[in-house]
């Protein structure tokens, strides 16, 4: 549950929800989805929204950083999704 709490805003640590793993997993998945989508939205609008305020090289650097963050958030979404499925009783068989 600590791992799930690490993927949520700090307020969850003070909430009674912190004692309910499946609710935490659902919240963490939803949070990860929202964070990934928000990062993608910033990426989509960054060049047009900042072209009058930043140099093209600065925008490119920022976009590269956003791509890296999106990859981290996508991985987190997958990890949280797997934990949520496991908490719901799903099991996996190793593939050879």
C-alpha cells in the first residue's frame, strides 16, 4: 500500500482510504491516467503557446523533457494497472 500511496497526492496518506488497497489502486490508476493525459496536453500546446516567449531550442528541450515524463507516467500507469488487477484476483502465468 505504501507503493500505491507514493503514486498519489499526499492527502491520501491522511485519508481512511489509505487502508483499502483496491480503492488506493483505483485512485492511483485514475491519477496516473490524468497525469499522463495532462502531460500530453501540455506537449500538444507547448510549441504554439510558448513560441512568443521561448526560443525554439528551449521549446525543443522542454518537449524532450515532456516526452521523457510521459514515458515514466505511462510505465506507472501500466504498473498500477497490474497491481489493481492482482488485487482483484487476476493471476498470470509465466511465458516461456
